[in-house]
C-alpha cells in the first residue's frame, strides 16, 4: 500500500509517522498536492513523501526505513528519478 509519511530526513529520528494510506500512487499524489496547497509549501518544504509500505499500516502508525521503500516492487520508475540532474 502507498502511504504519505512525515519525514524530516533527520537520521537520529528513524521513526516516521503515517499521515495517510492509499491504494494507488495517483491517489497519494493527489492527497500530497492538497497537503502542499493547505500548508502553502513546495514538496521539498512540507517534510512529506510518498512511499510503498511493505506491511499493513493505518493513519498515525509509525514506520521505520525497513518497513517502506520509495517505489513499489515492479512499479515503473520515471526516467527523471533514475538519472541525476547533475554530471
């Protein structure tokens, strides 16, 4: 399942709170857009990201890095996500 997690990317805080759970990445992306608009922030500023969770979770659960990955197994990763913007 896809989830929005709150992630400040602080290594000393490995636990991430689940903000919402979704069946598809598209739904998660729409909810993320709504969150960004509500907060008035860009994606880099709102400390929220979409992940594929490897176990069953619900809103307000806590996950750690071994519980999730950026992409669902077998999901087509966009070209821009697989190549660096810099040389």
